[in-house]
C-alpha cells in the first residue's frame, strides 16, 4: 500500500519525473525544530505546478509531500557526503542550507531515529522509483529518469556568486549516455551548465545505468527562473508565488529537455 505522503502518477511514456524535495509536511516532528518555517524554507518550491506539463508528455511522476528536513531521499543512505570537502546537508539534516541549526537542543535525531526514518520514508521512495523503472522497462527498451530540483540562486555557504538558471547533473557523465549529455547541454547553452556545482544526487548516481537502459539526469533550477527571489528571505516574504512570465520562459526550456529525453530513449535507430 502506497503511504499517504507518497504520490505516484503512473503513465506509459518511457520517462519518470522524480520530485523528491517539494514537500513541506513535517508530520509529528514539527515541535522538534527550532522553527517550522526554517524546516520548510529550503524546499524546492512549486515544482509540481512548474512541471504540470509533464503529464501531457506521458511521464510518470513520483513525489513526496514530506519535508526534506525529516530525511533527504536524495542523499547516500549510508550518510556519506556526495560532495566531499564541500558544504552540504546530511541524510537527516541538522542545519539549513545557510548553516542555521534546525533542531532545538537535544531534539536532533540519533542513530536509532535516523534508521527508523530511513525505513519509514527513504526506502519507500527509492522502492517506488525502482518499481516504476521496472514497470516501464517491461514495455520500453530504455527509460529516462529526470530528477527535478530547485534552490535559491544565492547561498554563499554552498556556492559562490549566483547559480546559473539551469544546472544539469549527470554524475560527471556516468549517469547517462555521452550523446544524451551533449544533446541536453546544447539545449542549455547560454543559460545553464552541465555538471557544475550540482552533479546529481543519490537518485541520479544510484539509478543512472545507461548501459542497462536507464538514462538518469538531475536538473537543479535557480529559483529566480520561475519566482521572484528577495535579496534576503524571511518568514514574511518566502516563498513567493510562481511568477507566470518567468515560469513560461523556464517551461519552454524544461519542455525541450524532457522532449529530448523522450526522443533519445525512444530512438530505435541506434543513432544515439
């Protein structure tokens, strides 16, 4: 039985859109946090609405309503850093992206609670993705997994300056075919980068097996691509709504990326 916090919209095209960080539900953990707003602030805001067009492409969508502050389903389940030597957040984050403490004194999860969260929330998300890949591979020789993310454009603790609008991650070319990486990179020329600061999280790294017919990429958007970002964010001004004009421009690029993924995995000519 699918947990209430997990949404799986099944369709038949060889494309899965994963949205692991747009949730803001804190369940019963809310009182443990210093601030419920802080525990939600780093969500990937509005992504289900931004990617609403994916349904018309026949994409299966897998997403969670849970806040990433409970457990981050895009981290290595062992707790090992995906970016050694660089600032990041943990499997069960104890700080915000900016480094503020998330938990009240003595309320951070210990190893036993982290393991419980892994079983209750992390494992079901990954099992759902694996099941949908297997289902679609039953009728398609290849499938694409597109992991959708967004982040504030300026976070000095995580990266210098302003993040490009579109940040494609392919685990440095290991999660998808070289020709696909080149094709998608061409679509982002002038407004994005490939394998820059964000090379793809655990979903990209663990599911990307182009040699086995699973092409996986991550897209990290600068939030300013589809919403207005205040210079300083606070409970009074964040998140802002989707800004329609910005979102329309961003969707044109995102549609071209998803269509390129579909064309690539559906190409039976061998010219890939």
